[in-house]
C-alpha cells in the first residue's frame, strides 16, 4: 500500500508544447488566409503533429487547397506553395489519369485541358479549359506523394465549373502550349 501511495503522489512532467495553426472556421478552397481565418492549437513538441503543423505566421496570406473544416490543422499539403490565383480566377485541383503527364508540368506553364467523356461508342474530346496556368504539381513541398499527383490550375470561373464536372464524368489530359 505504501507503493500505491508513492505512485499516486507521482505525476508525469507536462510535455513541452508548440503552437500550430488551425482554421478558425470552415474555409472554402482557394481562400487566401487572413488573420481572422487562423487560430492556434497546442501539440506536444516532437510529435508527428508538431512536425507537420505550421506556425500561424507561416500560413497567413497563403491560399488553401480544398475546403477546410473548422479547427483543421494547417499543413503544407493543404496550402498552395507560392502565389494563388489572380483576382477573378479560381484555383482548381485536377488529377490526370496518366500520372506520367505531370512529369512535364512546372509552375507557371500554360496548358489546355482536354476532357474525354466516359461511355461506350466513339468518344469526342474537347478542350474545356484553355490557357490554364499551372500553380503547383504535387503537394506544397514539391513531393509527388499522390499517384497521380494533384495539379493545381488557375482558370476562369466558367472553366473551374467545367473541370469539376468533367473529373467525375470522364478523363482529363493536358496539351502543353
């Protein structure tokens, strides 16, 4: 019983904590993060969360990739590496069926996106996004972790709607300009 009393009286030291950026509310894809969009949370230093989480100062002014839930931790894979879409344009994530296509793409390149609908019979391909600008290939660290990797494109709003629908109903390929 004296051993039990000794154990009860002992406490573990509190872990060292670091601050990581989280979303203050739900945020839409393509949003440039402002100070009011970003909060902070504490995680154990040396943990995997501390390794992938970014400090608040490193995320303000960056553009989101995909919709983010309230309280979601902000990591390099959820933020555009560099500049976002110009005003009036949209940032759209795209995956091409042929992963080898992405090896030819680099940020800043201009491309045309071709859609071929799914289905039987003769398929007719069409350009659904002309003169799209490549913003990023792979995750924000330049890693091609996905197969095929996600390519972020800057397109006009009408092309962004066409691309969203086309990815669900056919295959996409790219024409280099």
